[in-house]
């Protein structure tokens, strides 16, 4: 049993080192992506603004569509039936 604990302790240290290495690599990649994005925005500000507006419109449209897909359609159908019966 003691051997298993010492082996797992060593593995934990190695996995922590691997995790730290992975995090450092990810941070470097994200930093490079941010730098590239900032450079592109500075070179083409109008295109960047158009892309941002398009993305905002897409998110807004998706949010609006999600609200319309709820139970509101059945409520409208029931209201029109009661209006027709009168």
C-alpha cells in the first residue's frame, strides 16, 4: 500500500507540471491571438466594426428567435380561438 501512495504522489507532481506547461502554452497562444487581432483591427478598423456589428446582430437575432420559440405561439393560438368564438 505504501508503494502505491508514493507512486501516485509522484504522478501527481508530474501531472501538475504538465498542467502548468499546458496553461503556459495556452496563455502564450491566447496572447498571440490577441496581438494578431489588435493588429488587424488597427489596420482595418471599418472591417472590424462591420464584423462586430454583424456578430451583435446575429446574437440579437438568435436571442429574439429563442424568445419566440417558447410557449407564446400556443397562447396566441388560444387567444385567436376565443376571439373567433365571440
